[in-house]
C-alpha cells in the first residue's frame, strides 16, 4: 500500500507538501498540486478521513528557534524581550509558543524539520539568519510557513529586521565625530548576517571620512561578556593602536569595559566604547555605556504578526516582505571624552 512518502518521492516534493495538497492548501502552486495528484493516482493512493483531518488540523503553536547555548539565550536580554513581544501577540490570537534551543546549526536544522514534518507547529520564527543558510533553504523547500528575525542574505523570505548597516555606520560616525580616529571593531560570528551588516556599516563610515580600514583592528568574538574581554586583549596583542571600539552587542561592550577596568584604561578619555541593543544595564555601568537601541520587543511583535498574517491569508505567505524597524543611538558618557 502506497504511503505519503511514496507519493512525495514520485512527485519530487516533500511529504509535508503532499499533506498540504491533501488539505487543499492555497500555498501550493497549481502545477505542484497537479503533479502530486498525478502521483497519487498512479500509485493508487487514497487519503483516508483520518489523514485528511490530520492534514487540516492546526496546532495553534508557533516555534521560536535559537541556536545558542542555553546560558547565552537567557543572559542576552535581546531574546527575553523578543519572546515577550511574540507572546503578547500570540496570547491575543490564542497561540502558544514552543521554544527550541540548539547548540549547532545542524541540530537546529534537524529539530526544525522534525517540528514541521510532524506538524507539531503551525509555523516557525527564526531568531537569526546565516550567510548561505541551509535552514532557510530547507524550510523553503518544505513549503513551511516561517519568518526570519534578521535579513536573509540570499533567499526571498518574509522577515523583520533593523537596518544594521545603517546602525553600524551611525555608531562609528558618532565616535569619529567625538574625535576618535583609531576605531577598532568587535564583531559577532561572521556567518551571521547581522554581524556582516554591522561590520559593513563600520567600514562605510571610516571610508566616508577618508580613514583606512585596518584589518588588525577588527576582531571576531563569541557574543558574551567574556568574548568581548578576550577580543580586547587580542586587539592589544596585535600591536595596532586604537582609541575606541564599536562592539556589535552590549555583552561584547561590557567585556570591553571590563578590559578597560582591568588594564587601568580610562573610559572615555583613553578609550571610547559603543555597543548594540541598549539593554537596561547600559545606563548603570561605570561609566554609562553608549549603545544603539534595537527595538527587541517590537521585533518580536512584528515577527509574530507577520507569521500569523501568512497563516490566516496563505496567498500573502508566498510574497516576500521585509519589515524594517528604526534604531536609535543612545549617547552616554562612554563615548564622550573630555576635550580641551
């Protein structure tokens, strides 16, 4: 007796696509529907009432996937704030949120495909996007409803994002305007699109002011306070002088500040520091840290609303849509030196 997997193999589609054809989904192209139905007919596959019911059922659950260590997820205020925004919309629409935490991209891919294929979620929100992201490619192939927080580098998908190039540019330009000239940069992992974009903005600001981009002043680090501290020591070991640093996350900025305290470097007169996300603690450090305010809560709200829009109106889910939220540089003492 033929199974859904047999039909999928013959039609050249995924099993979840066959399920959606059985359910009468509007998200499947007419050509694909006909190919699946032709395969069903050739194999003599007739979906029974239970199969049709399962295909049509909604879980009223949305998955939110994060590829980080558990301690990194909950020590970084971005994630709780984004989840809070998602929850506000989900509660109003009678949806639940399933959190999926993975240690590696491979594990994340496996978990997400399992959630989709077993129909344990109605859709997914991805917490970030990678350069040449296999997870996005797989979800597109599965015809799974999903939204990305961030920008997909090479796939036309539905996403919610900040203009991270502009944010990196503004942070660097601010330091230049304050008189700093030898500005270092601590980046997050360069396989993340957000890291690439913020670094691009940093470079653009330097080039615009006629200041050369010095590769030795750029350090890539794990996004944590310890990662920021270690990056600062690595920068110093390279022997290239720097008088300010743009850190691509507040945790990295806190690490840079810790380095300054350990080494007796005065902030901001000897070292200017700017971070990203403007988490509440930035107001209470010594000195208070300048940071680019990212609307983490609103990112969560917009991501959930965009995903539910696609679920409620399947014809819209096929259309690429990017929502860009503004960011704001919050200037504090860490980047404002006393000038004679």
